[in-house]
C-alpha cells in the first residue's frame, strides 16, 4: 500500500493519506455526510484543509455530530460555548453561518426532497471526470462552482464562495480531481 502513487498534496502524513485514500473524491449522496463536509469546508475558508482535518473530531463533538436539525436550533448561549471551545476554529461569523446553513439546508431538503438531489442535480447525478495531469492543473473555481455558489447564497447559505463550493465538490466526489497516475483515479 505504501508504494501506491497518490496525489502529491496528501503525502504530508498518514492522516492525510488516509483521508485521500478513503474519502476525498468518493461520491457522497448522503445528506448527513454532505452537511458535515459543508460545515468543514466553510470553516476551512482562509485556512488549510489539513488544519480542519486535524480538528475534525473536535468539530464533530462540538456540533452535535453535525446534526443540522440540532444546529438549526442553536441559541446565543450555544454560540458562546462554541466560541470558548479551543478544539475548533473559534470564528463567530462562521459559527453563526453554520447555524444559518443548517436552516437553509433543511429548506432545500423540503423543496427538493433531499439536499443530495439538489446539489447533485448540478451534475446530473454523476461525477465530473477531469483530466488532471498534475495538481497545478486543478482550478480553485469553475463556472459550475460559481453557479452553485450563487444559488446557495440566494437560498440563504453563508461562507459558500466559489472556492469553498469547489472544494466541497472535490471532497464529495462531484468532481474527480485525482491526478492521472494516482491509484484512486479510477
């Protein structure tokens, strides 16, 4: 297993390799998991994904296992408790944005039947296969991530700029950006 060729970005340590090998780019159709990645990606804005990944278990505990129904009910007291939690990124705007996103997420579920149906509708329900020779070929945004970002914002989502949306698309397998010689490419 250690002789496998991987995307260069994940070679920092075993945690990063494990994330790459077992999660990144795998198509996710489960609403709970899609929301988890949305929370993590919004907190990642302006930081490294590695930083967020190291704190993932802390985020999970702090945000009630990413239960959007509970998060939508958070009050000022809970926001203040989260602001005191050194295990997560203590950014009040992002914490409040997560609450707003939980509310918006459930509204999308009501309208479309599931968030998955909504988000995957932008790609006709299947991953976009990109031809990535090297990581420098991977864009930070695309016209599609611009479109999704604009639509999410219109629906009340926060911290969902095009870069965050594209990272979410990569993490949840809406796009396949594994480099061509990576063992996970296929």
